[in-house]
C-alpha cells in the first residue's frame, strides 16, 4: 500500500523556520570563534553542515549535487558582489595587469603541474587529473576577502590577491565544464579562444551595467533610503545574469559591476555596504553548510592520502611556480611573491566546482569531490592561521593608517543639494581640527554637530573630537569636492593640503 503524502502545514513551516533560525544563530556565533582563532569561517560552517549530515548528530541525508551547484553559484554571485563593492579602485588600479596575468597565466601553470601530479603520483586518468587540477587552481573570493582584510599587508599584495580571486573563477569554470563534458576534450587552442571570448563579453557587460547603474543611482532620488542597498545588489545580479545569458563570464561581470558601484560614491553608502556584508555572510553560511551536508565523511578514508599529496604539490610547487611565471614582467620583490604563493587560499569555490563532474556523470566524480573536499579543509586549516605569521616574518606588515571617515550622503533632489552625515572614528586625524580649518569649498558648510548625545550648531572655532557626528550641507556642484576635502582632513589632519593629501576644495 502506497504511503500517503502528508500536506505541508503551517506547523511544518514553523518547525522549518525554527531549525533554520537556530542554525543561523549558531553560525553567526561561530563567526566570533573564527575571527579570534584566525581560521577562515569556511571551516566552521562546513563543520556545522557535517554535524547536521548523515554521519553527524542531525542524521540529515542530502545528496543532491545539482541543487548544491545551483545554490552555490547563486551564493558565489552574492559573495563576488560584496567583494567588488568593498574593493578600492585606487588600490587595485596599479595592479590590474599583474592580477590579470596571475588569473590567466597562473591558472594555466597551476592546472598543468597539479594535473601531472594527480596522474603520475596518484594514478588518476588524465580526464580526472585535469578536472582536479582545474578545480583546485581557483582561489576562493570569500576566503581571500575574509582573511586578507584582517591582515595589514601592503596595498599591492592585497590588491593583486583580491583581484585575482575575483578574476580567476571565470577561466576555471570554463575549463572544468570543458573537461567534464562527455567525449574527447577540446584542443587547448579552442579552449583558450573560448576563455578569451567569454572574459571579453563578461568584462564589457560588467563595466556597462556598473556604469549605467551608478549613474542612475546618483541622479535619481529613490523614495526611501532602504531601497538603495536593494537596488545596488539588484544591479550586481543583473550584471551576472546578462553576462551569463550573453555566453560570457557572469562571474567577471558581477565583480566588475560591483567594483564600479563601490567606487561611485553612491547615496546612503554605509547602509548599502552593511547590507551587502550581511548578504555576503548569509551566502557564505548557507553555501558552506549545504556543502557540509553533501559530504559523506565515512566514504573519505581512501581519499585522504591522495588529497594530501595533491595539496602538497599544489601548495609547494604549482602555486609558487604560477606566481613566479605570471609575475615575471612586473619585478615584484621575492618577499611579496612568497606571501602571494602562500596566500592562494582555497575555499567553497573549488568544492562547488567539484560538483560539476558529478552532475555531468563523469566516472570517478565522487572521488574527485572527496579529494577536493579533504584538500581544501586541510590546507585552509594550515594556510589561513599562518598567513599573519608569514607576513611578519617577511616584514610585510603595513603600519596602521588613519581610520577613514564614515560619510553617508542623502540627496536633496528638490533643493539641488546633498546632506552629508560624517562620523569621526577613533583613529581619525580630524580630531583636534577646528570647523574653520576644514576649509570646505564654497557651497558647503557644517550645520550641526552631535557630541555625547547632544546636538549644537558649531562656530568656526569649534574643535572637533573623536566620536563626533557632523551634518554637512553641500550644493550639488561641490558635493564631491566637499567629500574629498573631508576625507583628506580625516587622513592628514588640518595640514592635509600641504602634506600632499588629496582634497582640493576651494578654501574659504
């Protein structure tokens, strides 16, 4: 007798919401553990997923690789968008050629060396070896962003690594899909042409969508400030969808579009940035927990040794060689190249890419997934916490800079002006500066100061302090100049103009 299916009720929905909320609260609490220990949050969330899985206390049976791949792609779009929004153009612009070379030439070197090791040392057939080589050659944007932004490294190193993690997903996805297709693998020159075409299409669409989106948000006042974060993320997703539908690289498109939006000085930017960070954390938590559910730990015993061998070759040979070869034309010091070699962090992206051969039905795909999973967990556990120590050993620690001001802009469309809310953080050099010494351009003025919960109208002789919040009104033509001047004083103090700090507003 067939079992009668029970309908989904409100009670079932309440139970599901309770379980999801508890998992989310545990994962959020785990952020504290990962931040204090120096471990990438990847490991904590994977652990939660494994604990909920069929070999854990939750005993949840989940083996849908196709659903995992789809959700993983969606989460990666959000993570790349959040990373692009937080990327500073002034840091990444000088290193774009080096990062592009590392994301293209470096990938080719890494795939070749790693695949050869998997074939000759482990005995995998060439198709499986090439898939593993391609999968693990991609650095993970979530892992790189979360770790590097806690380590005070030189701007060039951070810029190269962040840009590489944003760029290299596109060629790797193309390679993994090509190697996972039934039938003979295409010739290498065909793959190169396909990669170049998809990257060009993705870059063009990403830049176009990012420019149009930032232009629209700067010139159209939305009826509520809460709509700006939603609009920014929607534009980023549009860039990915448009790039993918045009047979280009959607991942490159979303990263470039987000980077343009993040550097466009949009209204209500602090709120938008906080919203994007929250979505990024949600995407990471959901993606990593789902990947942990997909894993079957008791089946991995035979794959631990191959994973350690391939990971050792990848970490100690393939990655350093790819860095040296791809950065030869740029004369980067060996200390920085050493750190870049060690900072090629893997995370959820290789594990998600390992589901592609599973969905395609490639022989041995489950073993490929297990090897990649073990490799990522073990070497992330080693590389992540030791990165700050290596930076100090190589004397690449960067001195702490003055904290940047938090400036939020609200457009006053009918009055043809802008209201700037300026928060002076603890490390700002605006502390001790008089209001008159700000030398804001004509058309901008500090109209209100909030200090210790009390507000007052400042005089030109009023001395600003850490923790103050300023209300600055600026007419539309001088809005950008006023913000540049405020940031310059926050970085260089009252002598910002004479010390070479940018901030070219017209003095009063």
